[in-house]
């Protein structure tokens, strides 16, 4: 199936929306790649980026893997003193057919972070469409 890519630069405490919903809900998506890259290299940075299935009022400061609305979480850490960089990304392979919401918080000096997401497009039959839509409505 086709791969759709999305990328952006996020400020500290930002929430981005990626619009994916359709009138029929017959197109589903699955995350196949999620990467982070600093907006300003060689500085101290502690960035947490989460992807949710439901709207977020504010950027999430934690990653709670028991939250059924969490699709992915990424942590990027860097230290300018020794040029160490660390990135760890975890994502679910769940299929969804609604918009997704990306949040970013940075623990130190309000640095920016770039994200890159690849979504595999999946054709949903009527039953899969109904299940995906109802799960999203129930979690909202």
C-alpha cells in the first residue's frame, strides 16, 4: 500500500494535528516510521514527542503506555559538552482512520524538534472501518 509522509518542526509545548479523516472512513493508516531530529544541533536537549488518536488540550509531559489513545512516543536527548545524542522511539502498529495529534515538550531550554512520520495507507472494508471509527469515538 502507499506510504504517506509527514514532517514538521515543533516548538516547546506545541500540539500539531495531522488531518487524516475522510467522509467515508474507508482509508486507514498504520505508523511504519517515526523519527526525531533536533532543530538546533549540538545543544543540551531533552525532548518528548507523543502521537495520540484524540485531541490533546496541552502537550503531554509523560508517556503512559497504558493510555489506549497513545500511538507513539519518542524521546530525544543530547548533551553539548560531549556531543552525545540519544533517540528512542516506540510506536504501535494499530490501524486508525481519524486525525492524529502530535505533542512536544522539552525539559530544559525550550528547544525545537523536527519529526518525520511515515504512515502506510490501508484500504478498510466496512467492518474494519466501523471498528476503527468506534474505537476512536470510545477513546475520545
